[in-house]
């Protein structure tokens, strides 16, 4: 074990000697592993030998401490019963929570994770309330996914977490289930608490998502769990919808959970119509997107107000985004760049990084220094670090080369060749989407456009038609790249290149959801091929060159080899 660690140290020494030294020698969780358990450092694709340009940096993937029974593509889906995850959370400088809600996070941190069942074959093994398990069974949900096995017990123990797992792996229920097990009508019944909460009925959870579509999707997932009788306990606060109606609903229904986009939540909060100071949970879904400059002011307000108890001191020297020990902060994404690690550390109390194959203390994950002289390299390595492990292993990736004016025709031939049922095709701008739809429809293929300039009603209707199979091709932009769950979507086509590999990952992740088959095809022009190759390296996946001939997809092996740099 020690030898493996030392060898790993040598390989990354040039980049991170100081931080890795701290990670190993000072992190109690790692030294504990060395002594009592058979662990190894996970040397994944981040140490990819063939990639000399970008992937030698440290990544969450290659630094995650994993159990020796880590599942691989070919292994069983769930580890054997009795294989417990044993992670001792760093105890060196634990902050003491300010109220009862989070006190036990600090005092029982080691114990909290030790019982996490890696071996769950059913939701009942994860400590959820019996009412919730009944509801899950009614909905035909019996077996938790790997990331749910890890996240549910960790969140139930009230830890602040960052959940990182590939697209379509069930991250939404991974955070919703423990919340619903602790608040609202499905929680484990406790007469005393029941009476108290009935009297108070304040907002218990705020869930923020970057798009209306994703927000509505999360609302529907909560409604599905709550059932028709308690639907009113979740309230959507998304932009584009009537704000006064949302405010009235807040007043009338007294929801326990609100789900919304940053702008609308911040707007209603600033108007004094959303009372979240006593709120226990703040979920930031697609957290890396929410951290982008676009949402800066709104997120600032949300982080400032959610979970701040009346009379609590203002953030003072810690800055406006300082941690609030009164609330549990849950951050979620398939892609977790350094910026998220840094943010999570400053907002959370001893935050943990939860992935399908293990849980580690986020404080032990090294991040690159912001503002370093090698800013460009730092950005590139952050992209690589965020992108690796973000895609389901079963997805097939291809690219084909064509002239700009033939792209739509290539798209059509590609759909026929693969006999794809539901296709999402991405472009970078809104204007040309209409043209694509027109050309496809002219050749008898049902298509529609979806973008942010359409009304909320038009967007909802189009999405519903697509999900119902009335539309075969959805031509869209980045709006639909994040979180959108259309399980039957079997093909994603990039008609324009995504900006980087993180964007590639989120677009690609709209297909191949939860173990289903899925294909991703990038249609590019000759001068753009090097970008595809760069993304291939950063994502550490195979993207094969192909062409469409006689109604079939043909892989051009030789060409691909020739083009390889
Ligand atoms: N345990 C389960 N059993 C069966 N289906 C599940 C289970 N958990 C989640 N699902 C379904 O899997 C699909 C994908 O889940 P979800 O949208 O939460 O993925 P995700 O990891 O959040 O993806 P993304 O990163 O793209 O947002 C959804 O249709 C969801 O209802």
C-alpha cells in the first residue's frame, strides 16, 4: 500500500508535491486507510500515459480514495453485501455547528460514514423512512443506483456534500430521497415533531437549478414521491412563469420545498415573499453551472439568505458567501471543476465528496491555485479534471467530417442509419435552429426547436411532444444540455462543436441514461477535427471517425489512426 502511494507521489510530484504531501501525511482519513484497510490510490484516466498535454494534473478521479472492491464496467452492479464503506472524515479542524441540526455532523463524523451500505440491494437498506420506501415501490423503484447507495446515508447523516457522478446515474433521487425522508409527510413518524412541524410549516428545502426545464423536472420528481395528496407541498419558482401566482401559491400552500431558477428565487426572496431563513437544506443542482458569472448576484443572495436564522450575525469577515452551519448544503453535478471544490469548502462544514465508488473528505482534495501564472494551463487542467468520469461508460461516440452546407443532410442520414427514435441535436446559437427544423421537416422528419427565446408554454409543449414521441428530432442549444431527462433519447448529435469537453459531456449525457444504449455523433468540418481529438483526450473516451454510406454507419479506422496526433 505504502509503495503504491509513494509511486503515485512521484508521478505527480512536479505539480503538487506540497499539497499531496499534506494529503497523505496529515489527512487522518488516509493514514487510517493505510493502517487498517486495504486501500489504494485510484490511478484512473487522469494519469493517462498517452496524453501528454492535459491530463497529467491531479483530478478528483485520480485522487479519490476507493475501496478495493470498487466496481468496474464488467463487474457486478452492486458490491457484495457486507462490504462497508469506511471513511473517516478529517477531524483536525472541525468546526462546531451553531445549532442542534448540524451538531452531530461535527461530533459523529467518523461514525456517520462508517455504516454506509455499499451493498444495498434495496432502498430499505439505506435507512429511508418506511412511507417513502412504500412510495418508491409504488413507483416501481426498487433498487438504488450506486451513487444513491453512497449519497443517501451520507446526506441522512447531515453532511454537506458534493455529489459527482456521471450523467443519468440518478443524482436527483440521490439527494431528494434523504430530504424527503427527513421532512414532510413521508418522514419517519414522530408524534412530537409532527405536531411541531404542523404548527410551523416553513420552507425546509430550497432546490436551485439553472434552467426552467430542469427545475420543472425536479418538481415532477418530488410530486411523484409525495403523491397527489401532498403535491402542494412542493412549489416551483421558475422564471418565465407568472410571478404573482407563484407568490400567491407560496402564501396559500405553505410548501415545504421550493424548486426554482436562481433569478426567480432571488427576485421573490428580495421582495420579502420567500422566507427561507429557517430552511435546513440548500441544493444546488448543476452547481458548476450555477457558479458561472451569469448567476453571480442571484446566487449571492440565495447563499446569503437560505438557512440564516433570524438574528444570526451577518457574514462579516468571512465574506457574503460564508458558510452557514444552520443549513445543509448539497451540491450536485456530473462535472466538478476546482471552482466547485473551493466553493464547497467555503460554504460547507467539513464537506464530503460523494461519488459512486466512494466518499472522501473534500478538504483532502487538492485544487490548483487560482490566479497562478499558468492560468491557461490551470483552466485546461480544470476542464480535464471536471470532465473525466462524467459520462456513462456504455455510450458510443463518433464524429464525421462534412462541409457546413451538408451538415443537416448528414444529420438526416445519420438518424436513418442508426434508426434513432428520439434525437437531440445541439447547436451553439438560436437562429439557425429554425432552419434545421425546416430542412428536416421538408424531408418528412418531425422536428421542433427548443430554446430560451420561446415562451414557457411553447417550451413545455415542445418538450412534452418530444417525450411523447410526437417529435423525432429536437433541435436545441445549450439550454437543454443540463439535466434534461428523456430516457428514450437514443441519439445526440452535435451540429456545432461544444465549447469544451465539459459542455460535450453534458450534451452527450442526454442519451444513454441509467444504463440504456446511446450514441453521440459530432458532425464537424475538417479544420475542427483537432478540437474533437482534444475533447477525446480530456474525456478519456474513444470518439471514432465515421461516415454514412448506403444507409449504414461505417467506422473509418484507418482515417482515425492517420489523424491521431
Ligand atoms: N433507483 C432507480 N431506479 C430506477 N430508475 C431510477 C433510479 N434512480 C433514478 N432513476 C431514473 O433515472 C433517470 C436518470 O436520473 P437523473 O435525472 O437523476 O440522473 P442525473 O444523474 O441527475 O443526470 P444528469 O447528470 O444528466 O442530470 C431518471 O429517469 C430517473 O427517474
